[in-house]
C-alpha cells in the first residue's frame, strides 16, 4: 500500500512540476517542445514502477531531487528573509535607543518593536514600524517628577523621526 502512495505522490509531483513549467514557458514553438518534454516526464513517472521490474529507475531519482531542491530553496528563502528582517529590527533598535536615552534621564531604556513584513522588500510600507514598546526601568539617578514629560518627549521623537503613529506607541515604566 505504501508503494502505491509513493507512486501516486511521484506522479502528482511530476504533473505539478509540468504545469508550473508550462505556465512559465514562453508562447510559440518553444511552448510546444516544453509540452512534449513534460508529457514524457509524466509518462516516465507513471510507468516507473514497471521499469523497476527491469531494475531501472528511469528519471525518478532526478524528479525526486528536483522536488527536494525546490523545497530546500523555498525554506532557504524563508530563513534568509527572516534573518534580514531580524537584522533590520536590531538595527532600528540600535538607532532608537541612543536617541531616547538622553531624554529618559534616570531610566534604563529597552525597545521592542514589530515591523510590517507584508509584501516584498522595497514596497513603501514594508519595514515600517507597526508597533513599538519602550520599557523604562528606573535607575539610581531617577527623578519620578518628570516621568510624564519624558513619555511625551519619547513619543514625539518616535512620531517625528521614525514615523510611528501615536496609537502604535506604548511606553511602560517597569519597577526594578
């Protein structure tokens, strides 16, 4: 039963691969040639179990390799995108914290933020700060009298220099 399932998956993979290649092929004579080659690949995938009787694994290893390579490339692309986004967030944090520290005198500053990752790199909204949390922890030199002014000044910097809307800014005071 496992044999049939694997065979069906291989045939389905060959068909999907064929459809994708056909969609990417340019119009004209080349498209006809692509259809013929892809038809042969599907036929080979269908008759492959019978070729196994003759101890020949015709093209199936290559098809499986292509499927595995496509999955690995997609995973690598996803991981690369996540790495780039995390590096971008880290760079933003390293830019924001030094701008806030002089204003937040008497507080240690920590910044956590989220950015827009919808769409593609280069889109206008891609990478825009969608949520920012500033955590202020009092240090030994703290003067609680100016906390409200500190919050207002931090909010102004985030709005003006980093284009964050006021509803996406949260500022918390954390006790030691």
